[in-house]
C-alpha cells in the first residue's frame, strides 16, 4: 500500500479575476499524481472538473463556470490527498453582454438578449424594449409620476429605443437622485461605448489577426504549389481534386451536423416566437384580461387597456396582430352592450348612471347614451307613478283597504274633553280614538309624493350634469366629444322641459283623480280616476294632503327647477285649499246640525246652557283647522281674495249660522216626549238658589223657550261678536256681512220665540181679568162701599209673580223684558174693560180706582210707555173722586193692600231683580 500524500494546497491562480468561462492556471502543491487522480475542482462554489486539464502536481488549467458567489476559494480534491485547501481566492466578474448586432469571432452562448421586465405602473409601451443600461451606472429612480413627465415633454418618450427619445425625460425617470460624480462616470462610459462602436470591424479584424495570417499562408502555399505544377487548367488537376475534396468534406460535415443544426434552427425559431410572445404579451393576453376584468367589474382597467391597444395596434398590418385586435374589438363591443343594458336598467342610482355614461363615452359608444338614459328614467318615473295608483285601486277593489277614519265631528271631540268654560281656549282631547289609519287617498298621495321626491331630483341632476358636460371623462374632452354632447344637450332643452312638465302634470292629474275628480274630463277620469268617492275626506285629511303636496313642491323648488314647470302644482294646491275650505265648512255645518242632540238644558248663573259655547268652540276649531290650508306659502295667493271663493265661503258660513239658529228653533218646538232626559242633571255645584227646581223646569216647554231666548240673547251679545273677531283674524273679509245676516236671522227667531212665550203666559192672566171682575154678578152701578182689593186682582198679581219667578230662575236679564210685555197686555185689557162700562156708581168708581191704583203701584218698575198710556186711559174712564173722605178711604185701602201682600209685592221691587252676588 502506498504512503498517503498530503492534501492539495492551492497557492496561486492566474488571472485572479474574470468573467465566466475565463481560462485560468491554478498553481500549488500536491495537486495530484495524474489526470486520473484529480477527482474534484471547484472555483467560487462551481464545479469546474469537466474543463480541468491536469498538467503536473503543481499546475492545473481549467475554465471558470457561472458561479453564484462573486468571490470564493479554489478547492482541489484528489484520490491520493483528499479534500484540499486554498490560500488564494478568485473574483468572478459580470460578463459584458454581446448585443444582437455586435460582431464576435467566437461562439456566443444562447443568452436572453432582451430584458423584458416592464414597469406597468409607468405605462411603458409593450412595443418598446428596455435597452441595456446605456450609462453604465446604477439606476436611482425618483417618484416623479408618469403623467407629470408626459405633461412636461408632450409627444416625447423616455424609451432609449424610441424615435422620440428625450434624454432629459430618461435622466429624470431613472437618475433623478444620482450624484454629479456618478453622472461624470456615466459620461465616460458613453464615450467609451461610442469609441468602441467606431472601431467596429477594425477591432474584429485585430481580434482574429492570427486566423487571417494562417489563412493567407495556406492560400499562398497553395498558389505556389499550383504555379509550380502548372496544372491550373488541366482537367482532373489538383485544384479540381481539391474542390471535390472540399465539397465532400462539406457534405460530410453537413451530414454530421444536419440534425444538430436543424435542432438549432428550430430552437432559434422557437426562441424568436417566444420573444415575440414575450415582447407583445400585452396584446395576446388582452382578450382574456378584458374578460376577467369585466367579470370583476373593473371597467376602468378594461378601458385603459383598450385605449393603449388601440393606440398601438389600431392601424397594424401584421396579420396575427390584426386577428388578435379584432377579437379585442369584439369583446369591447360586448362590453358596450353590457354597459348600455346596465345604464338603462331600473332602478339605478345617479352615481351608477354617471359611471356607466362615462364608460360608454370612453368606449366611443354610438349614439348618445346620456340622452337614452334620461329617456329611460323619464319613462320609469311615469310608470312608477301609474303603478302606485293601480296598486291602491287594486287594494281598494279586493277589499284590502284598512279601517278608514270615520269623520269625527268637532262636537264629538269636544264631548270627549272636560267641560269647557266659556272664554277658555279649546284644546284637542287626548284620546286613543283619534289615532286611525289614514284613508286610502291620503296614503296614495303620500306614496305618490315619495315616488316623485325620490326620483325627480336625481333625474334633474342627471340632466344638469348632461348639460354642463360633467358626465363625460377627460378622454371625451380631449377628442372634442364633450363639446359635441353639450351642444346636443342644448338642442334638447325643450324636449327635457316637456319631460318635466309631463311628470308634474301626471302628478297633478293623479292627485286630482283621487281628490278632485270633478276637475277632470271624462277621458282623464278613465285614466286617472277609479276611486271610491262615496265618503268624502274630512278637512283634517285634506289638510294633511295639502301639507304633503307642499313638501313636494318645496323639494322640487329646492332643485332650482323653473317656476313655470311647477305652476301646475301651485294650481293644484290652490284648488285643494279651496276644496278643503268648502269641505270643512260643509262638514262643520253637519256637525252644527247635531248640536241640538247635545243640549242638556242645564243653565249657569247667566241663564245660558253649554250650547252657545259648544257652537263657538265648533267654529273656532274649524278656523284652527283651516289655519294651515289658508296660510299663504311662497308663491301662493290668499284664496279668500278670489271673488268666487269669497262668495261661496260667505254663503257657507251664513248657512252654518242659520243651521244653528234652526237648531234653536227645533229645540223650542220639541214636545216633552221628544226630549231625551237621560243625560239631564242638576248642577249641584251651582250656588243658584233655584237649582233644586231645575229638573222640574227642564220638562216644561215654557222653560225651554226661556232657555233658548236666553241663549239667543247671549249669542247676539257675545258669541256672534267673538266669531266675527275670529273670522276677521283668519282672513274672512266678509265677516261683518256674515254676522249681520246671522244676527238678523237670530233676532227674527228671538222675536218669534218671545211672542210665543208671552202669548202662552199673558193669555191666561188677561183672560182671567174679566171673569174675575164680574164674579158674583158684580155690577159697577150697584155695588157696596169698597172694603179692599178684590181676589181677581190678587190672583192676577200672583200669576205675574209666578212668571217673574220662572223667568228669574232662567235669566235675570229677561225678567224686565217679559214682565213689561205681560203688563202691557194686562194694562190694555184693563183699559178696555173700564172703557166698556157704561156708567159707574160712586162706590163702583171708588172700587175700580182702588184696584187700578193697587195694580199700578205693584208693577210700577215694569211699566212702559204703552202700559202707562193704557192705565191712563183706564183711569180717565172713571168718574173723579169728589169728597175728601173717599180719597182718604182710597189711601187706607191701598195701604192695607200693600201691607197684606208685602211679601208677594217685594219681587217687583227693583233690587229684587238685580244680579245676585255669588
């Protein structure tokens, strides 16, 4: 067995740096005993054994491979010594790339001649290849946006191979932060490249000079040989044989390398195809990318790619490019159709509509997509409005209408609240019964207004964007498309105005069909009518409708829509306000008719019931409910300034007053059986001294007459005057006429009722006088000396006192009026009876004078000029008293009468009918 040798030791390498495939000489110790002993050689980590040539135990020649490490050791491995070490290192340099047009005398390995890396964010054209670093220094790119560079250098390019190359652009883009010293080095590199290029073929010849010399020597030797032989022109000469030999050698070489060269050609063609695919991969991948981006909804990316492809390949004559670009156009056409369908799709937001219009503008879609969208939206709004009406009509027909509010009268609402004192303010009762579901027409108007308010503003904004050109992108602006479309918009202003008019007119006609069918023609009613109008809406619901329509008008006015386009809504509001006014007055009249049923016949200290207060509150609430409809919003007029409306309102108000007066008349003629006494009660809280007998009085017709007369008096002096003030405050300019006519009618009723009551009360008293005077066959010609006032006169006074008590119980203010009238009748009857006596005896004259004087003294506070005249005539018909004894007797008998009936006669004293302090 041989003795083991020392491990290999590398002590030197020449050269100590170089590019891959550089030939190097390695020197050292124990580098092997022979070629077979060398089993491993690595430089910078790359195995170089295949190219190693063992020269001796201290020398090896090899070529450096493309190692990963830039610098590394040289390790030799032998069978005899094992793994060696190294005291030196080798530096691997980056090789200079030989360009596609550079001359070379040696075989060049297949390298990637093209740096196909592109910066997508910089928008580099796929036709432009990134050139090798022309300056020979590291890139130091800044953050200058590509758009800014395009704006600074219009029509130029930073591509080194472009015809429009701009050196300034290139430096800003790739070396914006490079120092001045590095730029000086770059200038030197450019100069070296320029000088190297100028050397050109000379450098190539110098590099292969020995080869040229060898060829020259061979040709010269052959030439000498041919000259010495002298056989240049002899057939079969050495030249001919040499040619044949060379041809056979060429054929043999072709045969030997045909397969290899064929594979090389195929590889070259494949590489060229791959280079083309890589170079133009943007175009070849574009159809698939368009499809993917459309599915993802990235329409902006699709449009940008299409614009780039169109600028690069739109006019290409290359068949394969034309084929691919044709497919791109097919996809883009499908995208145009898709976007148009989405644009015309409803419902859609304004943001989406603008987005799709911009996309179609950038894609140069035919026609005017924005105008088509406006037309579609117009039809959609009209259809929504019509559908809204049809849905409610259908709901009405199938019986799906919810519980509608039965009109609750003002009187009913008043009865729900606590008793309201006269002069106090009216308050709406807090009761759950007030919360009903809205009537169908009211809900329809609200829904219809919601449709218009939600759709018309976006429709108007879309038009404004169309007119000012903000719908379109910068692409259209650059190509002049915006100006063209803006011009189209200006030409279509009348068409759009017609659309707005149609929408507002449709809104108005649908509302009129639901609430004001009488304002439409038969043809319009067939289209917009169909509602159940058997139960008309009350004033409160009409007020809510007016409020809804006003909100719609305000919302549309806020869009700065011209007033002439909204005038139809103003006209509708005016008609609705008039309709609300007249309907409220009509319903109030119906409420007033039912007030008679609520009469409780309970009088207060002033002798009136709650009926006048209920009537006043009913009227005041009516005016309060009319406050919002009658209020004039901007652009509206005071409907009471219209002569027709003023006349109708005045007529209706007078009718309400007369209806109430008619109620009073009906109450006065009701019999005891017609009166519902279930709700009657005595006001125990009242300090009225006569409260305990009110229940008995309530059932007497005479008492009801007095109560109504007292109410009439209060209505004339207070209620009607208060109503006149309320009417004037609420804009009723005919308030004075209304109250005047009403007071005239009230006075007629008062006079009629008063005469009726007087007739009922005075007739029995007057009728009892003549029988009382002649009772017991009394004769004025033959009678005894008077001993006092006879019973008939006392009975008449007691009857008058009972009337006084009855009237005083109801109303103190009526006492004087009633008693004065009754006493006039009594005085007239006494005058007639005295004048009918043919003659009086002395005692008869004294008896007659005593009774007339007693009656006069008792009722003196209630004498009127008529009654005084009648009593005077009665006294004048009597003979005068002649003796003093008769006069003295008369005075004694009068004093006796007054003393005996002092208690009864006190009620006739003035203090007795003054208001009692409570």
